């Protein structure tokens, strides 16, 4: 029997020798080849908590991350073009809209856990007053590529604005 002071180091060494051969052997997995002819046909949007940048008690800034997809290709992509975002109420009335030119869209490109993404903030005050009653709205997006390809959100994102 080993003395207790040596038991832990000996067990640790034995365990390390036993798992030492767990390195992947054989062929390495190759990254997925990205097809050259991808064209976006779908947009997904996620929001972060809305911000009240002017501290008036009403949220005014919608931080978003969105992804362009060529469905059914499994990874998001970047594409050159312009975007339009719209906020509509339950009766489909337009509350706010933002047009994002290609240059701004290009500068919003990031890479995150999902893949190729865009990060933007939409300021409600650029389109209307942020002093609104508590309202459930739907955020949707439309992309028009330089080559005329069009993509949109299949399901607008429900968010709450006002106070």
C-alpha cells in the first residue's frame, strides 16, 4: 500500500499515461468547403436588451445581430447589398424603418459562434419618438444584393418597445 501522500501523484501519473494516446489519429477533418455560388435567401435576427440611451425611461436603441443564409446551406454568409429593417405593430402599421446602405452593412460584419454575422444598433429616435406606450412590435428585415437577389426574415422577431 502506498503512503497517502504518494497516492494522489501516482494515480494522477497513471491516469495521464492511460489517456495520453487519445490524440486524434489518421486524417484531420477538412473544413466545409463554401460554395462559390451562395446567394442569401433568408435572414434571421436576434436582439440584445433594448437600451435607453437618453435616460428618459423609454427604450430607444435596439442592438441586433443578424445572419444572411442561403437556405439550406448550414452556415451564414456575408453578401454585398443594402438592408431595410421595419418595426410594425399587431395591426401591421409601420412604427419605424431604417435603411442601411451597403457600406455600413459591410462595416458591420463580425464572426461569432454561429459564423458570419452583422452587428448593428437601430435607433428608434431616428424614425419616430421613443416616447411610446408599451407596445409589442415585430422586427423584420429585407436584403437586396448588388446582383438583385432578395432575402427577408421568414418570421419577424417580436420585441417590446415603449413604457
